[in-house]
């Protein structure tokens, strides 16, 4: 299982607001329920799943701004693909939380 951090950046919009694109991207992600886990953050979206599915999802969300007639979209993708042990959004958070607890106890 891999985790991607993806940001879709619509270029040439009439307004600085991009929430309409973000909302539709979240709907696309919801359509993959059962295949991926995702989490919206203030600056990007984290998606967890099998790498082939993630690439399919990324392609689909990259297309969203084009549906609105935009001529240019930049998509930033960062992939964390750890294969020596299972790594999930939740397990990564728990690992950091455990270390923070150790620091408090010291």
C-alpha cells in the first residue's frame, strides 16, 4: 500500500478561490470508496491505496479543472511507497504520537 500527497492546481481561473475544484475532486475520491482512503488537508489531499489504483485516481482528479474549460492544470504528486512493512496514514500518525508520549515520560 502506498500513500500519495497530491495537489491539483487550476491555472487561469477567474477567481483566486479554488474550492469548487477541490469539492469536485473530493466527490471523485469518494467514488473510489473501498479502494482508497483519503483525507483533505488545507493544502493538499492525502490518498492511501494500491499504487495502480492511486495512479488511476490521480489521473481522474487531474482532469477535474479541465471539465470547467480551463486550459492548464499543474498537479504535484509525492509518493510514499514503503514495501518492507505496512504503512498507512493511521500507522504513521500513531508512530509519531508514540514518540511524543515517550518524550513526555522522559
